C-alpha cells in the first residue's frame, strides 16, 4: 500500500495535528466549559447571590410600567431606561436596564407590587454576567469572538480526531470501559480516551449549537438560510414598508431578540403619521415617545402578549418599541414591534413564521442553554462541560509527563504524500469551518517553512 493511504501514516498525521491543536485550544476550551457550566445555572446562581434583588413577596396588584421605570431612574438622575424585563413568575422582581449619564449600564431591580427599588448591579461585574461575556468573547469584544469561534471549530475537529486516534483495536467495550488497575500515564491515557468517547456526541452538539452566535460562522449560516428562504421570513423583512435604515433588530435591542431576528432590519416609527391623526395636538417631542410605556403595555395586552416579555424602548426618534416573548420552548417565541407615536403594531413575528433552519437553530440554542427540558436539560448539558474540563487538563498533563526534558515532544513530522492528503482536508475544513481551515493552512505553511529552514541549517 502506498504511503499516502497507509493507516500508520494517516494515524501519525492526525495525531500530530491533534497534539498541536490540543495544546493551543485547551486553555480556551477550558474557559468555554467552565463559563458555560456557570451560565447553565444562571437563574439558580443569581437567586442564591442576589435574593434581595430578585425575589419579592407575591402581589395581586402590579403598578404601571411607567411607575416602575420612574422608580428605576430615581437612583440615576438623568439616566435613560432602555429595556424592561417583566417578572418571569409571581414572586419575581422587574428588571430595568438603565443607561446612566456616566458610567456603565446598570440593571435595576424593582418590586412590581410596591415600586420599591431593591438594588442594582453592573451585569459584567456579577459572576453570571462575567461568565456570559467571557463565554462569548473572552471579554475582548469582536476579536475575542473570533478567538472563541476558532477554538470552538478546532474543538469539534479535536473531538472527531480524538475518536479516530483512541478507538482501540479491542472494540467498543475496551474503549468505553478503561482498566481500573492501571497507574501512571496509562491511567490518564485510558481515562482521557474513555471520557472523550462518553461525551463526544454532546461536546459536538454543544459546539454546533453554539456556532450560530459566532460572527463569521453564524453570519454565513444566517445569510445562506435567508437566501434559501429557510431562515428569517421574507414576508416580514421590511415590516410592510420600504427599508430606510441599516439598523438591525440586534442593534435596536442590544441583542435581546432570538437569533433568527438579530440581523433583520429594525422597524421605524412614523412621527408624521401620528401627527396627521392628531389634528389639533402639538407635535410629539422628539426626545420622548408620544404614547408612553403604559399605552404600549395596553397595546401588547390587546395583541395577546402577556408577561413575561422583554420590552426594548426606542433608541431614537425613529425607533420603535420591540417586545419579545422568549420562553424556554422556542415554539412560543413571538416578537412585536410597536410604533412609538401611533401605537400601531408594525409587525408581529412568530416561531411559525421562521424557516426550517431558523427553527432548528432556535431549538438547538434552547437545548444548548439547558432550558428546553428543565432541570434534566441542565444536567445533561453539564456532562460535556465536565468532560471538556477533564480532557483539557489530562491531555496537556500526559504530554508534560512524556515529553523529553528540554524538548517539545511533538509527534514526528509529516511525510510529503501525507501533506498532499492534508490539502484536501484543509479545503474540506475551509468549507465547514472557515476560520479553522484558514488557521490550519497557516500552521501547515509555517511547519513547512520551519522544516526547510532546519534542513538548510543541517546541510550548510
């Protein structure tokens, strides 16, 4: 058999890339696993740490949204309310998002029965908030998002290559049941393989359902689904009017809408229409809505939208109110856009309007976050997080123990025929995971360059 198809050569090639990718990605995958595990139990953790702010005495009477907004602004004179999250259940506070005149945005908790301000905090200064932002971008913005996407793509490749490398000749039983009596490096090797096999499917599921949030991969998926007519519904794309703004729904809400709607154009309010319908009334001031929060709440109730929903307020004179119903089961998702001047329902988008890809992504997102099946869902999604932590620690530990002193201890370099085979692998990866394919091509080029330089130095 030629070297290009030799199983030994192929095994060595995959092992080499698994080794390098594992060392480089382990720190990032470890961060993703730990922060993801924290966010799986975000409500439980927040209730434990902030019971005074989040839990209230149940009340039959609830004060108006305008009173809640005014109460939330009282500690922050001159601030602006950007969003209100109505209580998720009886005995829960209202969460009001406030942008103060100075400093970072804060979340203010208000008792919906009394209007009492229970406390406030900056989201990223909390454990759950830190884990949330670190999980998505490592606290580094767009650059960090790219790193997370790259690590996630390589995490998927590591899982697949690990399955290939560690599947023993003894079959499934030997792979699934490591020997209990072994010690030393053999112990770590067998348990690394076994835990990798036990959690592989769930790890790959977590990665694939998390990638839609990534900047590059998610944007390509969304654009492709929309072009094919199986993503955001075309019938709702312009909300019944010409698109006059490049502002997206994500921009208008600060990213509080379902993934499917994030890149959709944000609807706009029509101040002129409101003025035509109010012949003797003075023009509505441009720095405040014409109808107010309470009237918006009435419009939402009349449209059949009841709490808990997230209500994003207009960011400017042209913006609209955006109310999002975002339950644990995505089949109940609903988004309403309300004209801030006339109170007209500009658009009403439901889960049934989504295309098949959008529906699949929304379902995957809720399972990914541990929401869809309740507590059981949280526990099942916690298992791959634990598995990733063990793999990210045991892999580098095995390498550290076996490496020759003063040397990297990497697997042998690839043969030329194998390199040609890897070109096809790079092209395939480039189609499925663009960042991973590009990074593999870069590393391969650097590897070839270093080998040639080393060869020249030896023959000089």
